[in-house]
């Protein structure tokens, strides 16, 4: 993958590999159910995600330096640009894993320092992709049909909101914690409003024109990422608020998280069932492997983290069990997709991204 000729066609959706790998570390470490070997699993996937991120960042630097025209072409592409949202989400996921898992094997102060730096980088990059998508939205709507992939550039601020909650308690008491908490809620609101707008466009497109083409059907899982991350953010921030703001405000934010989790969690279960049925039918119709299969990983992991955070915040048993079940499904999906990806990379037969 790192040879120069092949780097000419390196596309941003490769960062979904880091997302799908890193979210296993995050979901496993935060799992509110005690499973044997969870610490080893979390550590393994965190190390793997760190290595993958380092390799891909280096490869992308070479891609932009040596193959600038190809890189610019992908950045301008209506089809490919949305996947640039995977880059900040990969950085944010590795940062969250560093805080949750890395802090158990390296000095906590160093781990949280690295996590904070990655959070800042990922948040800035995510705001950039969201802003560019916002400016392009009218133009791309005129040139192409809305697809679930259009959510990719606007999800990163929601990931920032969810992962930023873990950093609140590691800031000095007083205004730094309040500022961080307020900023995370602002990111939450921005991403949610933007995502709802795009989901409405995609829903209208599907109602008028039907489901995406067969090979693009895995992207139907992408909206579940914003659902799961938003549930996680609402409840993690509600919990973090207890250490940042007054009791009355903290209680209100906690109740908001529980109410949001109940409402959006119900939607999550319905959506998981629906896209699961669509995916089974797609496989029966001859769905073959493309990089879009990585859409089966991060969104499921986000839902696992969201259900876990909701279960802990409200001391609910069913969401906790759902979190464990989703994590198991995530690990199985990751193994299948990773094996297909590795095999295609080894034989240099990896298909073009859908």
C-alpha cells in the first residue's frame, strides 16, 4: 500500500479502517458489562489503531506531495470528498482510545495530554470538513443525488462532543471545565442540526428514487454513527457536567441526556433492524466486497458506546446488555471486513471505493 505508484490513488475512505479498529478499543474499555479478556482486547485494538493511523497519515502526506493532482481531484469529487470526514474521526477515535486505554499502560498525564492534542486536531479538522460540506451542499445537490455518505463530513463534531466529555475532568476546575463542556454542547448541536438536514435530504431521495445501488448499500449504516455518537455525547456530557457546573444545571443536563437517550435509542433499535434487513437482502442479491464494508464497523461501535453510556447514566440494565451485544457483533463484523481487506491488499485486487 505504501509504494509510490499505488499511493497515487489513495482515497480518504481508508481512514475508515482506523475508525472501525479504534472504536473497538473505545467500546470495549467503556463496556458496562464485565467480559473476560476485555482489557487485552481493548489494548490490542488501540495499538493496532495507532499503528494504522500512523501509516495512513504518512501515506497521505506522500499522496498529497507526490500526486497532488490526484489528491486535489479526490478532494473536489462529489463522490469522494465526503469521505474526508473519516480523517478527523480516525484521529478523534485514536485520541479517545488513548485516554481510555493508553492511560492504563503509559503515564496518565502523558496519555491525557496526547488525547487532548489529538482531540484538538480532530476537532479542528472536523469543523473544516463540516464547513466545506456546508459550502458545497447546494452545488453537490445539483450535481448528484444525496447519499448517506454525505453525513461523513458533518459527523466529526459529534464525535468531538462525545470524546471531549472524557477530558472535562482533566482540566483545571472553574472556567476551563465550563468552557470545554460548553464547547462540546455547541459541537453536539452543530452536528445534530447539520445531520438532520442531510438525513432529511437522503430520506426524500430514497422515498423518490429507492435505495442506493447494491454495492453502495453498506453506506446505509453511516447514519447510525451519528445516532450512536449523539446518545453517547448527551449522556457522557451530562455525567461530566457534575464536575464542571452547579448542581441544578448539572441535573438538568443529566436529565436531558437520559431523555435524549431514550428517544434516540428507540430510533437506533428500529434503524438497526431496518438496515440489518436491507443488508441481508443485499448479500442475497450478490453484494460483493468494497471498502464501503467498513461502514459495518464504526456505526455499530458508536451505537455500542451510546447504549453503554445511556445504561450507565441511568443505571439501566437493558441498554447495558444491548451495548455488549452490539460490541460482539462489531468484533465479528471487523474480523470479516479486515480479512477481506487484507486479502485484497495482499493480492493487489482491492476494488475501487463505492
